[in-house]
C-alpha cells in the first residue's frame, strides 16, 4: 500500500498521466481511502489548471499566485 508521502511524490506524474497501470492503480486505491490525499490531488489539479491559463513570460508572478491559492485553501476549511 502506498503511503501519503509516496502519493505526494508521484502526484504530478499521476495528474499528467505519466504513471504505469500498476502505479495508477495504487494511487487510486490510496485516494479511495484517504480524504487528505483526495484533497491534495484536487488542489494540485486546480493549481495546474490556473497555471496553464497564464500567458507565457509571466512566471515571475507565480509566487503571487501560489500565495493566492494558499489563501483560497485556508478559506475552504
Ligand atoms: Zn493519503
């Protein structure tokens, strides 16, 4: 069984669909049981969606966006 640490370590590959069938399956099993990791993956997906919408050449503002996301996250609790 995957630990939460393992899941976090592979989370970006999981979201990008870079994992093999077995790894994907392990991730899904873990996510089915672990609400914290479900929340984490959801947040990751949201962050990536936001980043993808940014125009090119504005990566200096990434820190600002990360702050905003963190703030959003706090409000959701
Ligand atoms: Zn977990």
